[in-house]
C-alpha cells in the first residue's frame, strides 16, 4: 500500500500516462476535453471564450494585445493621421489563404464592412459602429475614418480577417472556415467535436465538449 501522498500522486500520474499511451488517438492527435464546445467558427459571431480561442487558431487579425493588455500590431501597423483618421498597413510577408491569394486590404475592408452591415447581425457591430468609412488605398494600405475620436480604436480591430471573395459568395464560414491562421479545419463531425490540423507540421488537435469534469478525467484515463 502506498502511504505517502507524494508517492500516491506519482503512481497515479504514471498510471494516467501508461493508459493514455496504450490507446493513442488515430494520427497521434492531441485531444482537448473542454467544459463547453465551439459554438461558431465564424469570427463575426464568436463571443464565447472557447469559440474565440479556436477562431484565433484559424484566422489572423490586424491587432492583438501584449502582456500589459496594450494593442500591438499583428497583421498590420498603424498610425493616427488625425483624431478620427487611422491608416493601417499590412506587414510583409503577408499570409495566404488556402486558394493561394495573399491576404490584402480588400479582405480587411470586406470583413469589417460585413460586420457593420445590420443584415449580418454580428454581435461585434456595436463596438465598431464608430467606423464611418473604410478606404482601400492599395493592396496593403487602408484608412479607417471614424465618427468620433477614440484613442482605443486599434484595440477594437481584433476580428479574424475573412477572404473578400468568400464573403461576396455568401460562404458559410461556420461550416467551412477559410483563414490564414496557424491551423485549418479538418472535420467537424458533430456540434461537440472539432478537428484541426496545424499547417506547419500536420499535427492534429481534437477539441471535444465534455461538460462533466469527472467524465473528462475518465476519458483521459481511457485514452479517449
């Protein structure tokens, strides 16, 4: 009988690793069991934590945040030309969509104009309503003109950028996402399971919705 709490923990850890190794997922997938599943793979509608994080894997954004929660360049750098006038310039090298075309300023404009369209019914429209106009100057440069000054504006531009062509065609990005992020969607067999593939090396990641914490542990022990 193992009496030491430390030894008991060590034995349990070894048992978990042993059982997991005995039932390795197909294609050596990494499996993540989360309390909630992914509700949407369209960044225009992602508001819950899980969907937002998964969308970050599929798409890239103009701006991100550093450790101090300050906006920093991601896809683009920017400058404020006037209190209500911001210019963004995409950073080279630009990423490509799966069809081979480089992400460009038209893709950025189309994404944000779609969010601003009341017919889209995006929950992000409210925080972006101050955008009065978006002007594309060239394939890498575009201007955002605002209704009112807002020094925090660059931090609002954190939506994943969708391809303008797909938006014009009415593509269902929830079912068939197309982004330039580090992962692509391989399969979505049901509402509680998403299978992603890392572009760099083909590593697969399966995200499973398992609401009960005890069930999540049991699945880990069984290598599921």
